[in-house]
C-alpha cells in the first residue's frame, strides 16, 4: 500500500512539473508576484465514557486523537497560473486497542496509527488560446456523470459564440484513499451549450469499468421559476430520473421547491452507486471498497419544500418539508428498503428581538414507515441551535437533538439524545480558537454494550493567511 501511494505521489509531482515546463515565462516569477492564501485547522479530540459491559469489547473508556487539515492556494494572476492543494493528517495519541468502542479508521492504520491524505494538488493554467482554454494537472476532482477523484489532466474550452459552448475533458488514474490503488485509468467529458441565455443543456460521460453518462437541463424562464431535470445511465440501462421546479416570489421572499426522483433497479451489481469508491461487484472489490448498509432498491420519491419569511417580524423565516418514498416493487422490501414518509418543520430567527449577533433555529421532524415484513418504525425528532456573538469576537452556541426511536435498529422505543456547547474566540484577524463539549446518550448503546453515554471535548484552532 505504501509503495503504491509513493508511486502515485511521484506521478502527481511529475504532472505538475511537466506543466511548469510548458510555461517558461512563469518560471522566472519572483515570490512577490504571487498571491498566497493559506488555511489550517488543528484539532485535538478527547472522548470518554463509562466502561463497556460487553465481554467482546475492551474496557477502555477514553480516546485521544489529533487532526490537521491544510489548504493552500498560490495565484500568479497576471500570468493566469495557480496552484492549489488540500491535505490532512490524523494521529491516534494513546494507542486505542482493537475492540474499543472508540476504535476508528486512524487506529487501524498500521503500527504508527496515523493517516495522511492528499485530497487535491494541481497546477492550473488559464487564458490560453485567447482566454478560451484552461488546463489543470495533478490530483483533482471532476464533476459530471460521476463525481470522481483522480491523478491526471483536465481541460476546459469555452466558445461563447457557438451557443455558449463549454467543453471539459479529463483523464488519469482513479484515486481511492481507503483501499489498494488500482492501475486502471479513468476518463470523461462534459458538454454544455446555451441555446438561450437562460437555458443550459448538458451531456456528460465517464468511462471506467462501465460507461456512465447523463443528460441534464437547467432552465429559468422567468425570475420566478427555475426548472431542472437529469437522466442518468450505466451503459444502456437507466439509473435514475430527477426533476424539479423551484418558485421564488421576490415580493414576499417565498421559496417553493417540488422535486421528483425515480431510482431504477440495477442491471448488475457494479451499477449500484458506481462512484469509483464503492462497489458490490466481486470483480472490483479488491480495488474499490467502502462501508455500506445494503443495496438500494428501485423506488419513486416526491419532495416538497417551502420557506417563508414572516412579515412584520424581522429575521424570522419558517420552513416545512414533506418527503414520500415508495418502493417500485413491494417484494423488494427488506430491513434497509421500505416505503416511508417524513415531515420536517421549523423556523430560523436572525437577530430577533433586536439582539445583534444572535441566531436561533428550532425544528421538528417525524418519520413513519409502511412495512409488510418487519416492525414498522416511527420516529420523532426535535432539534435546536442557539448562537450568540459578543463584541464581534466571542461566539457562544448551544445545540440539542433528541430522537424517540432509531428506525434502522428495528427495535421499538430506543431513544437517543445529544447536547453540544461551544465557545469560540477570534484571537486576531487570522486566528480563531474554539472549545466544544458534546454529550451523547443512546438507549441502543446502553442495551447492547452497556455504555450509557459518550462525552467528547474538542479544541480547534483555525488559521487564515
């Protein structure tokens, strides 16, 4: 694994150096010509609980971890050249043993119990061929028929005079952080045209073990209405159809959204969530692994959302959402797949009652199922978030969440509750320090492994330059 990661890193560096050689005027730039933006997040986390009572678990009642995330952007704007990267490092500090309730991915990463990830590191050159072409090389993301992460090349070409034509092409080696890196190449293309100023038509494709492709339409016929639709395929098999209508009434601030989603049954196991970090196909499982619950069956889903500012109450907005999912075939019902409905309602209050720097959010949600084979779950949730800023530097927040039942466990009346309190202080223009405490209690944990509650203390330092 380490050898493959090292070879892949050398490929990324080679691509970046190669692009540098294609831009000799920039190689003579001085440091003063570059705009640099840096962001760092450093976090220490302490977790503790009462000792587990399950004989299959260790008796460890605490865990300590360290996390670091660093992102950087270097821009030579005059020359249309930039370099961007984002990396993370995680380290287990106290040797959490296998079988601990706190064991996570970092604890299983070899003897050193640490993990380093490079999410992206690419060099970009814009402004080529009369500002029509942009090139990018290195580790990066591409979005289209699939959202992929890869080491390779990406190019975009814009021809505004040809119906606003936008063409993207990309290719390289697929990136998988949590399993063996495979040698297979991946590639794709995105095509967008604008027949009208307010109309965009997309045709996107990704080529890997299978061919993923999709068509999409985005249309805003007026200031009030927005229409969207997508149809996605694996080879010649339909994956899903997605459509929606958003209505915005500026005079009242009303926003209403209605959407429809039709998920089709899979033609083969590799069709299911074919996002190149997940598969059920045994032929690919040695290269692409990911935690999953269960295969998603075919269904139809309707979603309605409404948001409305309340007149005469400054900063108050109420919202509501209704979701209805129905399996296409009743015989597909299992523990994970079922018919259900969900309603959510609540409000947001920004600087209410004239209190500057305040924010209050309260909500209620109810979920109920319709099953023929298993226990029908029904769960009610309440949540609240309160934030207050003082002196433009100090922020205090309180969060609460309670759920009457975990519908995934198929056990009746097992509630869970979570509290969070945080204090953040702006140390200076470039730094922010936050101290957060969280308490979680779950009936399922208490019944199954004898843990009544879990506590978490996080200290986070953000730096921006």
